[in-house]
């Protein structure tokens, strides 16, 4: 194996996995990429997606496989499958291949015990892992963090319609944790709609609207989502004499500091804009994503309140949380 080549495995060639592939090929290092999906159509879509794209390094290669590899070594593994199969695939990979680094898509898993099992396996195999909640590496949120005084209360409100609370709330919990520099989390209040929706991501998955309130020490996060055919997503951040309002759909940031208001256009990067740079930060051991261990602290209580609501509303006792 050429020591100058970065070996990458992407598991899952669906919407997010294919975008990771599109981003990875922009990296200027020589990469050897294997992308795996049991569905040939998904692999073909990924292949067509990058067919006419410029590679960051002309020596980079991409191989498409229907089966998970055995007895191979990889620098980076990106697991972009559905949440319901992610744990079993991760166990298979860790038992049969060697990895230095892993990136997990979210939500991580659906069963509480899988968080612990995978944590133990990662530790035993000496694999460093992160979860892809990328808002903490968006440049404008990093700039906001520099202005925040976490010794004073930080209040964040996330509001809007049809922004996918069940599958996306973890993003804003992670942003909250990042901005206040603390991984501890308490969910103090929930008020979910009894109108449980079928997720667009699959027949056996659900979507939830309503309200969630969380605290970290003196800081608070309030998330609310209602059902409306026109998606909207607003993030308001207040701390001392600063006040930020971000419209993530229209990509506009308004800040009010000491009663002086300013508005500017921002860019919400696509995953295909992120993965190439992410590879560099991981190889240099400076990845800005949330660690697997810290993300588990957020996932477990969040999925717990979702599971409780779904069990009650659908009159079915769920041992797993059918969110992806």
C-alpha cells in the first residue's frame, strides 16, 4: 500500500453518502476511495454524480462495491447509512478491517446500548471518531462564538416550519454545546404534536413537530417546529449586548451589537463543499466536528424523549427510536 495515498471508505451511496464522495474527490491529496452500497442503482447515481467533475488530484481513484470490505486498512471511514443499520455495519467494519478515523452521520443509532457497544469497540480498536454535525465548522457560527461571553447566559431559539425536528434537532443541540463550550445537557421540557408524520426518508421512520427546551448550566436552547408546506428555519442567539438572527433558508444574518444593526449574506455550505477540507483536518488531527463521545451525550437523551413520545402516540412500545 502506497503510504502517500489516503485510503477512504464511504459506506452508503444515498443522498448524503454521494455528497461526501463529491466533496472527497475535490481534495488535492491522492485518494483511494471505495464507496459501498448494496443497491447498484445508488452506486450508479454516485458514479454519474462525479463523472464530469474535476478531481483535486488526477491520481485519485474511486471504486464501487456492493459488499463491505474484509481484511483491509483505511485511513478514514465515513458511515452514511440509515440509522437503523448503522450500528450493525459499524460492528462488522470494526471487526473485519482496520481504521484510523471514522465519521458518523446522524442520528447515530436507534438503540441506547449501541452507543455504548460502539464506544467500547472504538476505544479497543484505537479509532478516533466524530459525528457529522457541521454547523460548528461553519465560518459565521465560528465568528459568533468568538463574540460570545459564556460567563453570561446564552439563549438560543430555533424556530420554523418543516425543518425536520426529529432528524435535525441534534444539529442545534450540538451548535448550542459548541457556542457555550460545554457538552453537558438537560432536556427540561417537551411538547410534541400528536400528529406524528411519516418520514420522507423511509416507510419505517417518523418525523415530529413541536417544542423542546434544553439547558446547559445557565444557558438555554428552545427549539420549535410546526407543520407547513413552506420550510423555514430561524436561529436567534442572545448573549449580553449581542443579538444574532440567522435565516438559514434565505442565508441572511442580522446582528445587533450595542444597538447597532447590520445585515449580511451568508453561505450555508453543502456537504460537497465540506468533505474535501474535512479529510485534511482529520489527517492533521485537527478535526472541528464534535467527538463521538460528546455527541453520544446529546443523542441518548434526545432519542429518549422522541422514543417516549412515539410509543405513547402510536400506542406501540418502541425499544429503538425510529428516526433517521
